[in-house]
């Protein structure tokens, strides 16, 4: 479930970005919401999974929205580009080297750009009981 608060959404919309990068786009939900809200913004959405990217492309086609979907490792797909906004939802925690991820985010972020991240971090493994309790995983 993607839940964008009006406060967070308005911060991204208020800056009227020319370009935005969605890291680990999955089904493309965030990229497509951004494109619908910011039709003139060039949206690049990167995803490692070919299956997820196929879903994202189908979703974009069904909505009649154009997003620049790219398959591969995040930053290999945007080597020299800069973005006004970088967004990510639930992916950074999956990457072991957090320092490298944030270093790359700052490398591709244009001066004065914005970052919006929603993620979960944990310090120890989740118990089996915790894994079964959906209320712990949703807002």
C-alpha cells in the first residue's frame, strides 16, 4: 500500500521539478502518481526486476502515462544525469551498503534538489509472530 500524506506530496509538488528519479520502482506506483500530478516532469524509474518492470510498463500504458522505465542496478542506469527529486519507497533497506546508496543519491541530486524516502529499518530479525501480524507492516 502506498500512502502519501498531503504534507509530503505538497513538498514535492511545490518544487515543480523538471526531473525526478524513482529508485526501485517496482510496479511503478510512485512514478505514475508523480507523472499524473506533474505531467511536465521527466520521470525516470529504475527497477532491477524484469518482472516488476513489465508490470510497471503495463500500468503506465493502462493509464496512458509516459515514464522512462529502465531496468538494472539503480545508478548504473543514470550515470551522468541529475534530478530535482529522488524518491524511494521500501527499497533502501534491502541494500546492504547504505553509505553507497546515499552517496549515489547525493551524486545524482541536482543542487537544491529534494529527497523523499519511505523505508523500514530494523536492527534485529523479525520474529515469526511479528511476520504474521499485518498490522505491524501497514499504516
